[in-house]
């Protein structure tokens, strides 16, 4: 049976979503040999404070709770993501996990070529063509709705801002959810929106993210909400420098930006 799951964004994180898939692969005749392919570099993983860090935490939890070894592979933007997935499957993994919509276009072909391996795509939807391919999606708009609600309730200027990373449907879901939440809190609130780009570079374009945050503040926004991958950190830094507020996504950023993150 082809499996696709939709999960509440705030109730379940990627680290929890990893466990059922890996446990399902662990049978007496087929020991669990998990692998994860990150769509980022090893160095960036330590710094970006995004969904990839949650996936990393999930793999660490798998190692501890299921007591199995797990291999990690890195395919940063511009690298051969399909090649990394094939490598993971070819080096003995029984289940291969990857994070992000980027893999949706290549996973069906990879899964077809390795029917003995289970593939799990988190935060992306692959065409349901193979029984060994599972997609796990989150209701991102629901968390973004709450972010918009909190932002509008906190705002003193009645203007809030959203900064998205790459202009793709999943980030549009964040944007629309944020807009609806803000207007639910206050009919007349102004919601300013910016997307950082249309290529993978948008997720790491700190300079453009900083400029976007400063522009929103200059135009009256006093609460910002970034959904921009690694570039979100630049938005939070700029917001802190401007002595405004922010709502963070993916990870709890209060400790990193005290007095700024709601």
C-alpha cells in the first residue's frame, strides 16, 4: 500500500516522524539499517538552525532508542541529490530518509531502482508510484496561522511581516497561513510579505534576508516571521538589532535571540 501522511506541524516534528518508519523496517529477517540524506552540507547543518537539525536530532534518537547504527549523507544545493540517495541505498541501508521537497522529483526513480529499500520523504510529496516510498507532510499553514495570530496580537504598529525562502508552494502555505492568522486577530492589520528568491540560494541568502527584514521594519512592521531555512537566522538577527519582535519556525530560538522571539 502506498502511504502518504499529513501531520499537524506543531504536534509532530521530523525527529518523531522518523521513528515509525525505521521501526517498521526492523524485522528479525531484515535488521534495520537506516540512512539519512540531508539536502545541506555537514558544516551548514551545525549552523542553520532549521528543519535539518530536527532530522539530525531524530537520527540521534533512533541511534539511542532503537540501538542501531545510522549512516548520514550530505547533498548540499547544487550537488547530486539523486546520486546521494542511490549511494545510501547501494551501501546497505534498509530505509533511507530525506528531508524537503527537493527530493520529490528524483525519489520515484531512485525507489524504482531499489525495491528492497524503503524510502521516506519528510516535508515533501513524491508522486505515489512505488510501494516502497512514503511521503510525510505537515500542516505548515496551521502553525503559520498561530504565528500570524501571535504576531498581530503583539504588534503595536498594526503591521507585521513574513519573509519566505524559496518561492515554492510549501512556503506559500506558510505565507497564507500567517496572513489568515494575523487577520483573524485584527481585521485591519497590515501584512507585508517577501520571498527571497526562486532558486535554492534563497535558503542561505543571509544578505538578502537581512535586507528584507530591515525593509519590513522601515515600512512599519514590528513583528517578523521568517520561513526561510538557514536564512531565517539572518532575519532574526536583523530583527533583534532593530529591537523588534519575531516568531521563529522549526526550532525554539528563544535562547539564541532572547528578548526578540515571542
